[in-house]
C-alpha cells in the first residue's frame, strides 16, 4: 500500500512506510500549504526543475534530514554545491533503494534567480515512480506532448499527477487529453489556484475526466489517500 499526500501546488509526499519521497517541496511562501517545511522528514527528494515554486525548501530539508535529492544533472549539481546530497540524472531509468525511477521529458523551463542573475538549471522533467508495489507518474510542469502515450504504454500507472493551471503548463482541456493517453487508474490534478494566473476549476476537471471513463479526484492541501 502506498500513501500519497498532497502538500499544495505541485508538492507531494509518497511513502510505503519505509521510504518517504518528497516531490517539489514548495512549502515556505506557499499560502496554500498546510504543513511547515520543518515537519517534513523525507528519505529522498525529487525535483522536476529549478523554479522557486518547485525547488522550494528542498535544499534546507535535505541538509536537515540527510535526504538524497534526485534531479536533472545541472539542478542536482546546484543542490550539491549548496551542501545537499544529490543524485544526478537525465531522461533515463535508475534503480534506487526504494525502487525503480524513470525520469521523463517535460516541456517547460528551469532556472533560478540569484543576485539579479538567472542561473540555468538544466532540462525540466517528470518522474515515473515505482514504490510500495505501485506506479505513480508526476508530470512536472509541462505542456501536453504525444509521447505521454508511450509513458502510459510502458508503465502500469496506478496514478497520474497532472498540472491543469494553464499559462505555464497544460490547462484542463490539455490535461484531459493527456489522461486519455496515459490511461492511469487514477488522475489527480495539481499546479492550480496557487496564483491568480493559474486559477482553474479542478472539480469540473475531475467530472470531465470521469465522463471519459477514467477515475479522478481532487485533493485539498494536506489531504492524503492510499493507493
């Protein structure tokens, strides 16, 4: 059994009772977050890209807990230079102690501003995570792309976490089409309503997905389910 907790925006915690995987921990400064960064004790931190609303508190949490940061190579090196342990990847597959992890493409950007300078932090990504006998796809920040069908064909997705906010990522119409390509057992929307520019009706998205014969639900920040 796998416990999945939505922390707000694109941040999630996944645990099988032994390992705790924290994804894109944007907690401090996120008005929708219901937890404090100091409360989170992951074994691993997965980062999809370097923007502040995804890198978030990752480095501080990693330094406090000793958690291993997994990220695209440039971002992983950036975190390592800041004092965190990291494992660098590109679009490939690696077997960690918790299970298999695939890094997948995402159409977006990745950089951070420091002292007025933009630092490039590599190619953005998503992840297919095998943990606790389950398979979860976190799409990261991305537009829709046809190879999502390949991701769904190669991986028996129990759950797909899909951005629906629009502007920076897929909107609900595009995310619905992505869900049809991925064919997961469950669809959960993310990356919406944190800022005015990504305001969306997640409940309507869920209804639209279910009209197509797939199961979907929306989680409130702090809410958990078992997969």
